C-alpha cells in the first residue's frame, strides 16, 4: 500500500523545469589550495586586488616617452624635433623626468617617467643626429601607456565566486600577489549500478545474459568533467532491500548520489521506492520529457541530491550530461558554468520529433554538415561515433533537411 501511494506522487517534468527548478541547497565546504592546483576549481569567495594593477604606468610599445603637446601638428611633411635626455631600463625606476621639448627612450613594459603623458612608437620617429629625434606622427595623452590601475584598482574584485578558474584567472591572481585561493571542495559523487545482469567491467568471460558495467566508468568521467570526485558504490542486485541499505550507508559521505537503474518498469519502480524512503523532501520528479532518457528520477534526500538514471548506457550518459552534470556543478558552488564547445552546421536529413519532448540526436559533423547517428539506447557505439549532439526543442515537430543547427561538441 505504501509503495502504491508513493507512486501516485511521481511527477514527469520537462528538462527546462528540471534545470530551472531542481536546485538542491547543498554546497560543498571551502578549502584553500595553492594557485598551481586551482585550475578549474570554483572560488568560494571573491578575490579583491590588494593594490592597483599593474601598479605603475608602463609603456605598451617601444618608442619615446613624451609630452603629447610637443607632438601636436607634426607630420611627415612637417616633423617635430625632440632632444633625447635618457633611456628607461626594464625593471628600473626612471632617473630622469620628461620636460618640454625632450623625450626619453622607452622599452615595452618600462615605467613611464614623470612628466610624460604618452609614448610615441619608434616607427614614427627617426634619429636625425645623436641625441635628437624627429617625430612624424602626433600622439594623444594616454597613447602608448597603461595606467597604474588599468587592470584593477585597489580593492576591485578581480575574481568572482561561482565560475571555475581559468588559466588567465590564475595569471591575474599571480599578478596581484595571490598565491592561494579559497575554493569549494570537489563534490563527492557516489555512483551505483543496479541490475542482476550487470557484472564488473573486469569480468573476463560473460555468461549468457550478463553485461559488463560500462555506465559507471563513463559516468565517473562525466562527474570529473563537471568538477566532482567520483566514488564507485558498487553493483546492486534488483532488490530494493540491499539497494536502500547501500544508499543509506552512502548518504553521510556523499554530496550527490547517482544510480543507473534497471530498464524494466518494475526495477525502476523498486529503485524509486528505495529512494523515496531515504529522507525528506524526497522525489522531485520521476520521468523527464526527453528522448532518450525518459525514466529519470530526481530527488533530494536528507540534504543529498539523488539522480536515478535509465539503465541503458546511452540514455544514462545523455541525461547525466544534460541534467546531472549541472547538479554536480551547482553543489560544488559553480553558478556560472563554462560554455560547452559548439559549432553551427546544416542538417543532412529531415528529423521527426514529438511535441512536448526534448529530443537529443547524436550527429557526426563533416564540412559543415551534421549527419544524424541512429541506434537503440543500449548501443554505446552511437556515442563513440558521434562528434556531438543536437537538441530538437520540445515545442518542435521536427527539423527539416538543410536547417542550420547548433551542435554541442564532445571535447
């Protein structure tokens, strides 16, 4: 009776609803890591510049530091002449100021001397005699110069929270003298496989009806791509008792739990019933309007997000990439996920679709043409052959041959 009552509350949702509304509140703790280990980690707090950056006005070109007013009106036909009174050395403070009618030789990156407000490129000058140059092009104030606070002012936010750190971000932090950064710990994602027919990937010989566990290894890779730390929970039989016991044992050490459930309706129901008993608030949806991957379960149990995936490997991987990976990123503090690589292409053939359901179609891309790759959900070769996938919106009835489509590429 309890199982029947639980099923009455199972709700099918759209993918858009899942991405917008299934947002568990769990976040991983923060920790300090050295800068060289911070790539792709998610800052747990903003980082501000302790002082202006780059910290001193510097030249952006090789040339001469000048007063811009001394170059007004010059041209190739009517050059101006300036006395060169010194040269700036890299890494050294200027020893001479620029005064009216005078210039100082500058290397790219050198400190702008007092009195100068521009740098004229060496290409627009010529030495007419020792210690004197002619200038054939005027410069405006600020030209050829980076201000002392042009990268950032003291106290400016240079790195925000929520976006994984990129190589250029680490460079900015290093320039500010920041050698460690506070980041979210990687979410621990425990992965369970279920099914009496599923055996470990290392099984040398299969008995009739057995299949090696291909899903867990691929899910672990997707978890790592999403910034998580995958942990294998093992292969569970099609029995809700041992599964529920294993799930309860995994809850305290997990930030997210992922289950690749069996493909039969009865097995999926038993998995859902086991999840429903783990804790409040419980199951958020049991079924997504997506193909492949409709029998997807999303739940939050005792503060831990639980994602139940279809048993077919291709369906499981497609759904986890679209719905599961965003949950892992969110739990890990990522609110600004990195954009996925994509390309535009023309569709090679008509594609039919049912309204009210998001269709994910694998494609190969060649010479700007997207060619669909078809096969049943159990075939991993469809994914390994594909270069990426396209999404047919839920409101569409299909796409015509020649339509321009956005192909999300597999990295």
